[in-house]
């Protein structure tokens, strides 16, 4: 996997990163989204510093991650229940009908 060095800016700080070339677009997009959220919170809470804006953005992103994981777990449970339902239907057709 070919690596490259890039610099990204998050909340007015620059971070040098060594990344896979294939990850650059994703990393830059993530930094852009983070910066947009931080800017939103800085405008919304004028008397707070950048650290507070970063913390609020991070909290929002983690909440979304948890919700996404819970939804995925629910989808897996639904899939398993549907498989069980199919197996029960087949069993009933073969053994009870």
C-alpha cells in the first residue's frame, strides 16, 4: 500500500499525517465535515472557545455513531428473525402439513 504525507487543518490547527493514497479523499472530507461542525458551534456559542466547539462536535458525531451501530444491530436481529421464520415455515410444511 503506497503511503503519502499530507497536512490537514482541524479547528485552526495543522496535523501532518502519513496515509494510504487511497484514503486521502476520505480523510480530507472528514476534516471538512469536522471543521464545518466546529464553525457551527463557534457561531452558536460565541463566548466559548474552540475546545468547547470541538467537544460538542465530537459529542454529536459519537451520538450518530452509536445510533448507527444500534440500527445495524437491529437490522441484524431482524434478519436473524426472518431466517428463523423461514426455517419454521419450512419445518411446518414438512412435518405438520
